[in-house]
């Protein structure tokens, strides 16, 4: 909530949503609760939000995914859903960008 409010106040971004993406079980962090439990906890945590959603994609992959591949997944999903051109972190864009 605070991050969205801050980004709106800068006047540089329009936040259209938030995504929580629980990491895959094979991430390797000691004491990491199973993805099924983390996914359930995240869904409960955002159930009253009208702008944050949980995406299980990362948990359902065969193995742990790099942050870059997870961000690419979300970028591609947003492009399919909204039809908007989203910026690529590695490629500067001169087209309007959703921040």
C-alpha cells in the first residue's frame, strides 16, 4: 500500500496492480515453508485487496526460477491481458510505459 501511494505521489507511475509471487520449493532457503502453505497464506493476506493478487506460476514450475524469468513471466502476462507495451528492463523504450 505504501509503495503504491509513494509511486502515485511521484507523478511518474500509475500502479495498476500488485503481484505476490511465492518462490518455488527448490529455492533452497533453510526453513522455507512448503509452497502450498505459502501460497495459501499469501492468498489469505490479499483477499481483501482490490489491487493485489497472488500468482502461483512460480510455485508450479519444475524448479526454482531466476528473478528475471519471473519478471518476464509477469511482463508477458500483463502484455497479453492489457495489450499494453511494457518496458523491458534491459531495453530502453521510447513508447509509453506502464511503471
